[in-house]
C-alpha cells in the first residue's frame, strides 16, 4: 500500500526547499567514537537516508557535561566538528539536507561517563527516579548540581558555540532539543525546576532558558537555520508538567514574535496540538503518536497531520530499517523489519546493512554474466 500523495509534495523549511514532507526523526544510535567524534560509519548511515525531506540527527551534546551516554556524539571540539563535516559532505553528495540536534542531558548524565572533574547538572538539586545507561549497565541517576545563574548563561553560550560549529561543518542547521526529559525540558517541568529566581518560579521563569537559547542561537547563525523540539506533557526522565497547556502556549506565543525555521512537536493528542499550530507562524514538524508501530499506520497518521496543518512529519523506526523509506512508501513496496540488535551501539549490523530496493533487485538477479 502506497503512502498518501501529500507526503511527496515539496515545501519550505526556513531557507530550504525540501522535496517531500518526510523528516527522519532524531534517534539515538550510539555509534560515535569514545571522544564523541562522529565516525565514517555515521556518515554512511545518514547519507543512506538522504532522500528524506529533512534528516534530523541524534541528540548531540554541546558540552562534555551534557553527554547522554556512551557512543553519543558531541559538537564542542575541533575533532567532533571535523567528524560532522564528513557527515554533512556525504549527505549533501546524495542530495540531502541535514540539521544536527543539539542537546544537554542535564540530570540524566552520569559520572561514570563524564570527565572526572564534571558532574551532572540541573535546574534544581533533585535526582531523577530513573535509570541511566552507562558503560557499567543501567544505574540510578545521581543528584545533580544546581546550576547557578552564571552557569545557566554558560549553557546558552555552549549551545551558540555548537551551532556555530555546525554551520562551519557544513550542516544545514540545528534543532535545539527542549524535549524528552533533557536539560531544557527539565527547566520547564514543575517537579525538576524548584527555583525561585528569574529562571524558575513562574511560567515566565521556567520558559526563559529555552527562549534565550533559541534567540541566541538564531542571532548567531540565522533563524532560518534553527528548529526547536518540544514534547508537552512527556514524562520521560521522571518529569511532571502540571499545566502543559499554559506552559507551552506561553512558550510558543513568545517565540512566535521572532520565529525560527520550524517547531518540532511531539504529538500530545490533546487540544494543545491545534492550539500550537494556530500560534506558530512558520513550519511545523510533527512526530505523531500511534498505538500501532506499523509504518503504514504511521503514514495514515501523517496524512491526518498534513491535513491539519503540519508541514513535515517525522518517521523514526521506519528509517532505521529502510534507508529508502521514501521510495518504498511511494511505490507501496514491502518494508524491512527493524531488528533489535544494533539499535543502540555496535558496528554495521542493524545500522548500515539494511538493504534498499536496488540492493534487493541486484541480489535477486544473481551475478552478471560475462563473456568468456
């Protein structure tokens, strides 16, 4: 069954004209070198999937203290920048467009994989009731150090510096990760941000870090190169948001005064979704929530979202197993099934060895005959 035709129409995303409405969702794959440098294998992986309208990379830490785990890439050293330049070059050689997702793990980092002089940080000194993946297996999260006002300003500057490195590396832009329980999201949540200074206490205080980060990054590299990801009401990492409607309408309303290229929304399934679409003036990328992980069910959800005003729809698992997901859904070709081996870390297996339709055709035709 082919996907709806609307998914294959071009659209505008900041300064980019993208050829279709598919975004490859940011997905942790843990293939970076020990120092966080993207590897040639990562460049191959992203280049294989370059037919997506937009590739959004896995979460990439802006500072050593913000690392999310083993194998996670960074973008705060010269070597990491050179690694991302290889990724950008290979994706562009295949005609693709790629934004790197910038993140800080906050209290979901762990001392076991941070440099010895660093410790996880957060808006308040409250540990997550969650397990963190480490080289020693899953371990309980630790109590973070509460960031001072000066350190918060440093966090913003680290996002700016990483964004500048992304542009210097040739990447098309950056997506600021303020979702899924990481540091910027931790500042939004009621149970993680107990501050009473200008960075907490009220909705205005709790949204301040995201607003100032987005605006600082946009001023440094241009708003057309910046996206923002949010996940209202998402409890990942032991977060709780008492009034997500109030918080996120305030956030989106404020950023709509000087918007960036796109807003990336994790679908909430509530009245907040259409309200955000109404408030946000530029492109909206949506990651639908579907009970059935089947990719055809996802395309039906995507079609519904396009009809409700989304500009791009993000696909995750489908792109893991199908480098040519766009073509397979365009033609109604069968889809590869993801295997659990290789989801997080490892070598080529379960990462760059999924076949395309062309690979399958070549394999089925057998070796070519040559003249004696």
